[in-house]
């Protein structure tokens, strides 16, 4: 929905607590703007109690429920006041100066059913009191909320905590997400050139730092309300395009490293990797177009396989251990094999979903 279709967003009260180095009210306005809420709306108003912090998913959920108030315990957190209803009593209730919530239906943040499929996870969106003593907990909750529930094993487990501290530091320093993406892009290119000339360990170092920054920029954008269409294109465009170039550079660098492969064989391996990568992306797009959800969230096994499927991060793990054994050439062979296995898995899953749909049973995500 656009800002004019949504209710107008209005913070209630003031809170001096800083979140990610930002004034909490300004951060709330930015997050609301990124979610499609502006100062003007459709005649209704969405009131936000600044004594609380909340997952942006709650904004969309309460916006879908005119005449409701999200409560934490007995305290009002977010209220969707319909057009024609006086918001003053609700504002007063949020400020603790009397007022009334009688005109609204209460939605308990601990028990409400929430449509939370956007980030492909099952965790309930958070609502937390906001104050100096709870700022760290709120920042961690906001950071965790920005994570897709279905991603690769490195992003989800290995550098989740380090990336949090980097995200918080970048926010406190006032760094823009696109600046972080730009630094990452430079490291991505540097990794390509190191791989090309067989300097694999230096390439690994540049590549892994880039991979961490690739997590930080998106989290920084979501946690500070600084998301933009250009930033999304910039970030995801790099993610989509660069992996085949890395594998090409890796293959080229084998000669300089001292473990060359026969040229025709190396070309065959590289073709399997690149074609398999593109084909998997096509399958993902077809699945999304046909069933309105990511292929990785259809069944639990799909989410589990996403942890290790032949994407950049798991592929780098394969190459890392091959390099540790002094055999980057074997790493390329294993990468081609794993790409083919992953392609077969996703191809079979698409065929199974089509068969289920043909039988009249539309595939539904296990996260629903």
C-alpha cells in the first residue's frame, strides 16, 4: 500500500533513548515511511506510543485492522484510529493522562495471529518497552527481526553476532547502507582479481569480509529505516551477478597457483557451475511466479536445504576447505558437483509442486 492508502503515522510522546545512534522518534518515522506510512494518509491515523519499540511487521498488521489497538499487557502500543473517530482519548491513554481505549478492539501482542510471511520466518514480531536500560535488548531484537528466517548457514549462524556489532557501529557512525555496500563492492572486485592471479588466501580474506558486509548493509538499512529502491537494486544486483565471475577467476588462477586443470575439462566444470547457478535462479523465479512464495519455504526440507544449497556462501566453504588441503582444483570440481546436486534437488521440488497443483492442492508454505 502507498502512504496515502495507509493511515497517517503519528508518534505519541517523546523518548530520549537512542537506538542505533538515532533519536527514537525519528527512527520510528523512518521505519514507518519505509513501510508505506506518511504524515498524510487515508483519513485514519496510526498512533505509536514512543514508550515502546516494535517490529515493523506490527505496523502493517495493525494497518490491516482498523479500529484496533495493539497492547502489551495493559499498555497501548499501536492504535489504528479509523476516519471519523477522535484520536485524542487514545493519545491521552498512551501518555498516561487518562483517556480511553473503549472505542478500539484490543490486540494482545503476545497472542495475536500475525501475517508475518514477508521475512520467511515463524517468530512473533517483538514489542518491547523502550528506555535506557532496555536499549541494548531492543537493538538486538530489531536486528534479529531484520533477518530472513531462511538463508544460508554462514549468514544465519557464523557471523550473525559479529554483523550485529558492525551494524550498530555503522549506525552510530552515521554510515549510510549504500556506503557499506560500496565498500563491499570494492572488496568483491578485489577478491575477483586475487582469485584470477591465484592469490587464493588473499581473495578468501577479501571475499569473506565482503560477505559479512553484505549482511551488514541490509540490516543497517532495516534497523535505521534507511532502505531505498536504489540501495535494494545496488545490493541485490551485486549479489546476483558476481558469483559466476568469482568461480571463473578461481578457475583461471589454478595455473598461477600450480594446480592447473586441462583447459577443456576446466571449461566443462565452469560451464556446469555457471549454467547450474543460472538454472537454479530461474527455477526460484518460476516457483515464485507460480505459487507466490519462495521455493525455500515450501516444506521444512526446502528451508533446511537452503542452509547449504549451492549459493555463494556455502560454495565458499567448499573452496575454503579445498584450499586448506592445498587443492583448489579439487575445490572447483566439488563446486561443480554440488551445483549439479542442488540443481537436481530444486528441479525435482518444482516438478513435485507442479504435480501437487495439478492434483488440485495448491502448495502452501510450512511457515504459514
